[in-house]
């Protein structure tokens, strides 16, 4: 990879005979030798793992028998976030066995073992005969209608995304806020709880699954938030007033609907920016068949479907 010898020497010095100690009630245990893995909580660890995994990703992308989805300018085969790998495969009869072999070969030389029986595969558009053949040859677990990756459910149809991702998240918020309502938390503390604990999780799903949401979703979210802020009796201050900035007399309560609008406006901005490095733009331009900056102004022609298969390892 062209890394300088100085860097390699420093990493080797850090990982030569490392040890750890456990602290219990202020007392430290005897040193415990670390025989494999990287140092926990060390900022260098995720960077080392990214370098360690790069040969595997390059092997997958350079194997001719592994085919993915062709974008406007890039061939999309695998997406990696730490050790969570998402494969986007076509020509499954040849691609899936080839992926299995690359994972096995990499494991033999690196010690990186993939739990094949825990890896999941979602069929999008394969025939029953093809599925039957692949089930006999590959050790993956076949999902029926959905697959989870990085906390997000990927479904066969966009119509299922709301029921799979947003509705359960709302139920979790309602349940958690109901339990926290009994705690002795100040008025401002309850608003800060919404900012720190609830809104980031909602924003993650909004950014990852930017679909059209019904108004009822935001009404239920607002009702749960107000019941948490005012656990005894009805609201004494309007929701609009609570959402105002503190400089205008409010308490800067996050408005979920404004976050929703902001996420979609950000997508419009990304469509309009030329030469973006975000790979999903390359896929969308291929599916649309037109420059992305024109997308807000053309009529939607329905979901674009290609023969593809999602495989999670």
C-alpha cells in the first residue's frame, strides 16, 4: 500500500507484546496478555482494521466472476462499514460462489473468519429454480422479504420501508418516553433528553431512508414528546413556542417535521452538485436515466427495478 517504514515500525512497537489490566472498584488486576485483535478504544484501531480489510474489498471488486450493479460510471459490488459487508450482486449463479471463495481464501491467510451461517441473503428477482440451486451450494441464511443492515431494514418493495423502519421506531420512542416520564427530571432536562437520546436516532433513519412520511407520524411523535415534557396534565406552553429558539423565548425543542424537510432538501442539493463523491448518486442517475439535477422537475415514473440480489455477510 506504500506505507512508510516509520509508520510500520510504530505500529509494530505498539502491538509487540501488548497487555491489558481490568479495573474493579479502583483496583487493577494483574496484566493480561493480548494475543490477537486491536486495542479497545484506541483511535488507531478502526484505521488499522480499515487497512486490514482493504485487500478483501479489492479482491472482491477485481474478481471478474463477481458482478454487481453498474452505475453511471462505477461498478457497485460491495459496501463496507467496519466488519459489516453488504454485497450487491447480479448473475447470482456465478457471483455468490465466487464471493464465498474469496471470503474463504482471505480467511485462510488473514485469520478473518466470516460466520457463513449468520450471514443473510435477500432475493430480489431470482427464479425459484435459481434459488433452489444456490441454497444447495452457498451456506447463507435466506431471508423471506427483508434484510437488516446497520440497523435499517431493506425490503423488496419501497412500500414496506415505512412499516419496517419508521413505525417500530415510533413505538420504541413512545415506550421509552412513557417509562422516563416517571423520573424526576426538570423541564429543561426533559427537552435535553429528547435532543440527546431521541432526535439523533430519528435523524439517522430520516437520512438513511428518505421516503415520504404521513402526517400522522409527526402527530404521534409530537404527542409522545409533549406527554413526556408535561407528565402531569396538559401542556402549559404550545408546541410551536417550545420549538422556537431560546433567543425568541422558546426552548429550542427539535421539530421532527423540520428535520424531515431538511433531510429531503439536502437530497435536492446533492442532486444539484456536480462531481459528488457519494456513490449512491451514481446509482440513482443510472436508474433515473437523466441528469440528477433535472430530477425534481420530472414526473416520477414509478419504482425502477433491476435484477439484483442483496447479500449481507
